[in-house]
C-alpha cells in the first residue's frame, strides 16, 4: 500500500455499540469496537500478554476485555485492569495494544496507514459530489491481492471476451480508422476516403460529431467547416462510416448527444 494515506476499510454502520468486529486489513488482524459514548476504536487484534485475539473477548463499559486473563484495554489501547493484580493495582506500561488513527466520514471508517503525526491531513473526498447525493454499497470478496483487483477494473478491453454474455454484451472490437475530408463547398456533403489520416485542427475550433439511428448501422456525422475554414481534425471513425456532413459552425459548438 502507498504509505501515509487514509484508507477506507469499513462502513460505519458495520460497527455498532456493544459489538466487536474483527477484520483483516493491510495484511494485519484488527479489531474495531465502540465505547459507551459511541467513540470508535481500531486496534491490533492481539493482546500483548499472551497474543490472544481480542475480537474473541467482550466489551465491559468503555473497555475491551481479553478472553484469556480478563485484561481490559480502553479505546487508546492502554491497559486499565489486570484482574489477577487487583482492581487498585496499576497495570504495567508494557501492556499496550497498538491503536490506529481513525476517522469516520461519508459513512466510512478510514484508517491512517503510515507514520504517526501530530496533525493528520483531512480525509480526501470528491469535490464534485454534493452532500445531496446518495449512494449504495455492495461487497464482493475476491480471493486475490488488491493490486490485481485494481488492474482488473482498469482492464476494460477484456469485457467482450470473458464477459461476452453479461457486462461485455454488445461490445465490438474495431481497428481505429481515420479519414480526411476533401474541402467541400458550403452546405455540401463530402465523401471521405478510408484509411487516410485526418488533418489537424487547432484545439480552439471544436468539431461536432452527431450519431443518427441505432445499432451497428447507425451513422455518425461530422459537422465541420464551410469553404475556406481550417481542415478537419484527426478523429477515429467507425468502419461503417462512409460520408460525413460538413457544415460550419459545428452543432452546439462541440460533440452532439445521441
């Protein structure tokens, strides 16, 4: 994992008061729980005394209790009670469970994975998503390394093959073909020669691409220049495209919706 970053590891509603949640994140066993005020704690799922999993214990007041000898730890991982030594005995300083910096935002639990700091940066979020939007979550456990899952999600070109009958249905693989327009008179339709590269247009002069009809036989028309305007820019067009409508100015100043 990239160090010194916030990572979402759970949904906030998964950790309810009075419930202990044991999870494996970042290759480590962790335990999440809340005290009586609802404050969240995330710590290593291992009692420093004999290494027993704290997730197998129970909650007592504002502490989590080890199931082996009853040692109790607060939300900061500090041991507050060693029953065998008596209630009034101060626990040894060495009895401390590693705790992780956590934040709860946007309905998720974030863990800081990196070096401790006096002040932590804010949890990143999408600035373009307003608070009025809602979302839903779905969990699907994959038995592989997280980097393979990211790679798979970015690899969209495998969809027509492995997922040809589900999410890849209807996708086609086309070799990019480029076309160059012969300069037409104003309002004329111009035939395009397949395989010839399109000339370049300055970026401030957009081209309108309009799709008419549906399915693989649909036509796409390029609204471009009248006589004397700059040449047509390089745009890959579909195999079935035979001719384009060349008029200027482009429709709505850019690409046209279907």
